[in-house]
């Protein structure tokens, strides 16, 4: 049996804010949060439609570019 530790909502919020601030900076992180709050946003639908107009080759190229950005 696997012992899985679940994070509390508070911990997830703290980690999310830290990531936003580290990656985007204070101003853009605040703008992002403000956009999410004021606009109706269905994350599941967004993810389903994200790659609809992209060929498999384009998707693979973008994935490779993303991976290379961490080298």
C-alpha cells in the first residue's frame, strides 16, 4: 500500500504564488490573478482546446523547444 501525502489548500496556494512570483514577477503575477478572477475560465475546456489547431509535428517541435529551454 502506497502512503500518499496530500497537500492542504493553503500549501498549494503558497506554492502557486511562489511559482508565479518567481516566474512572472510581482506585477505580472498580480495581473494574472486578476485576469483569472474577473474572467470566467474553464481550465478543463481550455486544456482540451489548447492543441486543436496544431499538427503532431508542431506539437513535438514545441515540446522539444520547451525541454531545451531547461538545459
